[in-house]
């Protein structure tokens, strides 16, 4: 059972603005969500919304169980990713 990874337009822009070395570090962590959307290092923020930590950067995602989709909502430095 494999999940499909989708980026929100906002998360896509945020990912593209990151430095190349940070993109390379985050990419395997994001891709691993397709096989296991609930790894041991994920933290629940709200109903179906989780945070994945990779160094100083955070990936906020929503898991839709019925549709087998993981939607990446936000990507950013830990300092500002939780702000609206």
C-alpha cells in the first residue's frame, strides 16, 4: 500500500526557494512518506496534520487515509514554519 505525495502550491514554492543542499537533504525524507506516512519521527499537530523534522527544517503534511495521499502543506525553517 503506497501513498501518493502531493505538494500544495505554497509548499512547492517554499521548496524551490530553499538552497540546493537543503532540497537534497529533504527530498529522501519527503519521498519516504509514500511508503510510511507515519515514521517514528513524525509529530501530530492537528487532526490528520503532522510535522516531520529534518535538522532545522520542518515539513508539515496532511495524511488522507481514504485517498492514500500525503499532501505537503508547508516547508521551512523551524523558526518560521508554524506562523500563518
